[in-house]
């Protein structure tokens, strides 16, 4: 799979400049608070990063950026809400990679990500981590695979939702390794983590910022990460690619979108402010603590990236046979 290199994304230093004809319109925006719709539960990995960005954007733009959590349907409830909102830049979607999974998973989506929403900027990527409950007698990926194969159908794994990247990454892992395990779907990472820590499920590929507190206090065991290279936060933890799945890489990327007919001057103003925030030492430090990597992009780079991700995940979903309608 692809690397999280900024060559793909083209990073934030060259933020799209505001077009002269739209400068006045962009400078008058925002004149009232902005609602940032987060389509996942409060306290979850997406919500954590969104709130860091919302606070900084509010400081930069002189207006409050209020997070409004609208969880459900793998992010589609929030996505549909924003797609039908007024195209004025005051209702903004904080989306994740799930938005490029849904078209392949759902036959009856009420919005089209490429027609009804306009990309503003990529914001961050959060690596996934393979974590297990301490009761599982395995301290390495290979030990876990051996244990799981010796105990078919006795293990269950959670995800942040059917068809979520945490689900598909785990599905790819167990199929690649020939493991039989039962999938349990949750409405977001937070409730899944609660059950994992309690031993109700035995393993999960979850976002690193969601499981870090439990890993750090040894309530979960971290066996591997899904980045191309080891994480600086956990240098002793190997990647899945270097252990049992050569070339495998997955992450939960995040970004900002607005209703499709939002004026370009407003889109570019938001893009500039987002990239400025992502370059700040304050935001970068807060994201690092969460295990998130700041990205940044132009709106057109984000549009191209979404197109590539739609194709990528359509191929993955087709190979799994998963549908959710």
C-alpha cells in the first residue's frame, strides 16, 4: 500500500493563495461561529484531533469553531447533514477515511462525496495499532497468530463500526493470516476500547490515539503498528509489514470538507487557516502526543487524494465481499 509521504499530499508550506477577486469575500469570513461536524462520538480518536484543530482555528479566525458530534452509520449521518447544509462555510465536516469506504459498502447513500461535498484540506493521519487483551498469551504478532490459529472461533475482535477502516484493516489481517475470529461492531472506538479492556473482546486494530492510554498503563498489549516505519513514540514496537504482512500499511486519515457549492474564496480561506494551524508548534505538539501526524494540502490535492482512496477501498471491499445495506 502507499506510504504516508508528503509527496503524495504536497505539504502545507505552499498553501493555496487566495484569489484576488475573492479576497474581500474571504476576509469578511467568518462573521459568526462555525460549526465543525464530527461524525463520530465525543472522546474518540477523530474527535480528539478535531478539537485541537477547532480550538486553533477559532483563535486564528476570531470566531468560535464549535464541535458538533453527529455519530452513526460509519460517519454517514454527519456527512449527509453537511452535504445538505447551507453552502456558506459555517457548517463544516471533519471527515475521515471512512468517507471513501462508504460508497463501496452502502448501496443507498443519501449523498455523493464527490458531487455533494467540496474538499478543503487533509489534516492528519492516525496510525492503527494491533492491540490485545492481557489475558491473551502472546507478546508478539507471530505468537498471537499461532495462538489464534490454535484456538479457532474462540476470539473476537472489535471495530469502530462495520466497514470502518479499523474493521477492514483487522479483516485483511486475519484473512491474510488464516485466523477465524468473530467481528463485533461498535459505534466508535471509545465503546470498543471499553469492552477490549474489560476482556469482552480479545483484540482490535484501533487508532493509536484511542488505545495509547490503555497501552501506557498496561491494560492492553501493543503488538504492532500499521505504519510503513516504526513510530517514534513506540520505537520497540514492530510494524505489521516487517513481521507477517510485507508491504501492508493502513491509517485513519482525516480532513475537512464543506457543502459542494461553497464559494471558492471561502474554501481557500479555510484551507489557508487549516494549513497555518497545522504548521503551528502548538498543534503539532498536541497531535504528536496523540500519535497523529499532521498533513496539510491544497484543496485540489485533497480532491485528487479522495479519488485515489475511493478506488483503493472499492477494490478492498470487493475482495472482502462486505456490504452494509
